[in-house]
C-alpha cells in the first residue's frame, strides 16, 4: 500500500508542477493536464490532486483548472462557493453561470505551450 501512495504522491507533484505553469489570466482543463502527463484517462485523478493542493504550504493556482467545457466544477473545494469565480474574475476572466466566457481564447494547453518535463 505504501508503494501505491508513493505513486500517487509523484503524480500529484507532477500535477502541481504543471498547474504552477498556467499563466495568470489563463485556464486549462483537468484532461489537458492528464494528457500532458501521459495519463489521458486520469482527469479525475488530476482533480483529486488539485483538491489536495489546498492543504499544501505553497500556492498552487488550482482555480485555473476547470472542466473541458470551461465549467467551474471544482468550485466547492474552495471553501466558499464563489471563491474560485472571484479568483478567476480577479485575473480578468468573465464568468457567467459558472462557465468561463470565451473559454477557447483563454485556454492554455500544456501540450502546445510547454516542452515535456
């Protein structure tokens, strides 16, 4: 069991490394991070990693990761249901009914934006 936990910790750390690279005012999806990490079917695991990021001492901009349609599906993990939206709006994104307007223009794809780590 300890070995499996160690594997998860390594995956989570790689998720955090990619999430830290998302530029201010841009967003990506759980699936885009999973694909970049070579685990295309692990979008849910990316979400679990980001949910755990709030307990870390360093800042992980988890608010910049949304679902594939630009929906703020992780907003309930930010303590207050409007915190995620507020953080994104502070970065200049426009949110309407929990969805990012002009999502495709604000989308940051790690596959095309950064080199493989």
